[in-house]
C-alpha cells in the first residue's frame, strides 16, 4: 500500500511539473517558419572594362555646293578598341566615361570639273565620351556624347599629281553622340550594339584657285558597330530595393 501511495505521489509531482517544463522548452510549432528574406543582388555594372568592336562607317555624300562626293554612303569597314569605367549609382542607373578608337578602311573624296580631285584617306576615328544608361539586370540601354577626333590624310591631285592646297577650317576635331544597348551574358563579359554620329565641322578651300568656287564641305560620319567588353567588376553588387 505504501508503494502504491508513493508511486501516486511521484506521478502527481511529475504531472504538476510538466506544464512548467513545457513552458521552458517552448511549444512545438504547428508549421515551419521561413527564414529571413534578403533582397536579391542584381548584375554589377560598376568597374573598369576593355573591349573591341567591328562595324561600318558611312560619310556624307552631298558636299561642295551639291557636288556628289562619290560612293561614301556605301560604307567602309571599321574595327577598333574601347576602354572605360562605369559606376552603378542605383539599382537602375549607370554613369561612366569611355575612350574609343576605330581604324577605317578606304577613303572619301570628290572629283571636280577640270580634273582636280580631293581625297581624304581617313585612317581612324577617336572619341572620349561620357555615357549614362538605364539598366534592368543584365541589360543596359545608354546614350553617350563628347569629344571626337578624325585622323585625316588629305590630298588634292591633278591628273594624279599632288597639288598644294589649303582650307580655312579644322575638320580633325569635333564632337560625337551615340546610343547603344549592352547585355551582360556572363559575370565578366558583355556584348553591345551601338550607333554613333561624328561631326568635325565644315571647311572651305582657299587654294588652289580651281577649288575655291566648290564651296564648303563637311566631314562627318555615321557608324554602326557591334562589340564585346571584358568587365573587371571591382565594385560590389547593387541590391535591389523593395
């Protein structure tokens, strides 16, 4: 009888202590709680990059008081290199600076009445531009503009013999604007397509006398290129905001 009584007292003590123990241990949840939600990082456009491009250049085909300047509008092959730095200052906006140089094939020019011929063996186009863009993850739509340089090699000939000449304008230094789209297809690689317009102003011949009545001419180029950039991505990813 005493054993039964002692066992009953022990069970009662355990029953009384159970709620307190349960409170200390915490109740079993009826479902699993999800971990904390963190904003997902988006593609990182911040950092230096280098790359190359190929495409075509198309020059004005109506200069010298309406005289056709040959097959300039048919296009010339171009290829070159670019390097720059971008900074992604918010999840959707990028600003940067870029230097670019493109080598050109062929030449532009015109043949005038009387046999005088003007040729510009335009060897290359260079630019230093700022650019701003809107990004959505791996894509970047941008506009650019700034200083431009034309590597001109000009000649005037008569019957194939060089003739001295002079102009009253500097058509080697000018300006450029452009637009493009870039896509980051790997963590450090992006591909781009771009249109760029170069303008180096107008000039008029002041010698030889046979070219003075020809009027002014403009040195400008429209270019369309495709390229690839390698991006060093030195900056941290920009977190998307919700």
